[in-house]
């Protein structure tokens, strides 16, 4: 019996996916539920498991965009499992290694010389548009079309001149961006073009949080099954408090309307093997320090292992991104649309500051709030960031109700 395997729907709004990697070869024997491919959507990379055991026949190539519901492979469920390594794969590959393919390659140069005519080096309209966008002169491109015309494919493959080489390696590699990376790029450009984005800055004295972490992190880890007491729980608590004080920052624009939320779903930007991902901590305003740390750890591990789902990244009313883990001292984070604000954390550096008329050295962090000025005014944005600063510099009183041990569930 031949089973047709179709692309399942990764999410409600996703109509197309891309075959990122086949994990098996054409003609291999696969077991039921074995991962046979990785597919990219515009939100996540997901594994495609085999629906039955049998010999697989691939119907799509790596890099192909396929519609949800389309057949990507066939599984012959009546085929017997080979005793050792499947012989079907080498047999299937044998014709591919035959001479005809090499003949094609040797014949190609024969067709290359073409008489020079008025059309030689002339780009098609589509090719000219692409070359203009790349700022490449048609004379620098060798046309492969009829009579030496420059085709659209020639223009797509053309690269700008890198100058006169002076020695050393000058290799290049052209690879297609994953669907997820292309979607991230599209959203970042849209955020810059479609919002009135501004950024305001402040600095935070991290001494009070460091004192709490140094005093309780070992007990917290022992009590809560190896869970670490990091900075993200403090920042998330400070952000949810500030969002409740300045609800405009926790709202979004929808045409001529403003959508306000009475809950705080905090998107946490994490760097995964497939690029930037932004999973969401739901109703963060109701979570304890332990609950926030546990949720962030769970989502970060799923992102790292490529197991993040579309639902994990759907929604969110505000985003926190931490460039400090890569050593960033200061940045202007880009809004995660359709949200209206994003808080950027940075690295912690000991700097001299004035305290009660004296110079003291303290661990300091710059923080940045990028916001959509169409919906958030300067008073709200600055007030929000000051509220975050105040909570981080006085966490016991403002985030822990005066009792650190109870807030940390120790």
C-alpha cells in the first residue's frame, strides 16, 4: 500500500512551508514517527515525522516551497524492512552517477560561444530592474540567453565587483535565507517603515538585584529543582508592574482604533539555531519569580532544540530583548509588530557614579525603550522606563512586597 504524506498545518495562518532539510534519502526504509524532514514556516522550524513504516520516495527537493496539504513523499507500507542497510538507496542512486550527466556538462561549453550581435549583453526588462537594484552595470554580466542576452536568472546570480584582488582567499557562497529568516527580515523592515519609532534611554544600578541574587540564588536553586535565579525574572516583574502603571505601552494600533489589554503577555527574544525567535510568557503579571524563570527556561530550551511551536510564539503584548548576553553596551531595539514597545537590556559594567555626594563604583546597565509614538506619548514612554528603573533599584519593596524570601518561595 502506498501512503501519501502531506504537509500538516503548523498553524492557522500558515499556508506554505519550505523543505529545509531531508533527514532521509530517497529509497530509505523509515520507521513510523521517525523524523524524516525539517520544514520551515515563517514562524518556526518543525520536524516532519513519518506516518507509517516503509520505503520512502521523496516528491520535493530541499528548498522547495510547498503548500500545506501538498504531498511531499510516498511511503510503501508493504515493503519489507531490509535486514541490514537498505539496498534500495544505492540502487536508486546508481542511475544518477551514469555518464549522461557528465556528457551534459562537457557539452555545455560547446554551446557557450555565440556570435556577437546587437542583442549581446542586453538585459531583459526584469533583469534590468534587478541589476539596477544591485547597482551592477549590464556590461559586467555575462548573458546566457539567446544571442548573449542577459536573463533574469543571470541578474539574480550576478554579484557586485569586489575590486581588484591583491592575493589571498576571496571565496564567496550564495545561500538562500530560510523562510523564518525572510519573515523576520520582512517584519523588521515593516516595523521601521510603518511605525513612528522612537527610543528613550536610562540607566539602572544593578547592586540591589546582585545582593539579592548573591544571598538567595543557591537556596533558590536547591529549593526549585536546579532552577536558576537570573535577571530576566526581575526585569519581567518590573516590566509588568510598569505596564500596569502605563497601560498605553501595553496596547496596539488597529487601523483607527487602539486595542488595550488588561493582561501582560511578555515576548522574550531568544537566539536559536534557526535565527531570532520570540516565544511568549503568558499572563506574566500573575507569575512568581519561580514561575517566570521556569517558563523562560522551558521556552529557551525548546527554541534551542528546534522544538518551538507556532503557538509558543503567537501573541505577546510587549517584548524584552537582552543584547547584553552578547556584550552589547547600548542599542536601539526594533519594535516587534504589532506591539507598541520593546525593552532592550544590555551588559553590566562597573562604573563610577555619584551617590549622596560621593563617587562610588557600581554595576550599571543601560536600558532602552523603543516605542511607537503614534500611540505612546513621551510622558508615558519616559514614565514607563523610569518605573522599570525604580523597581529594579528597589526590588524588595516594589517587586517583593517587602519580603524577599517569601517572594522567592523559600
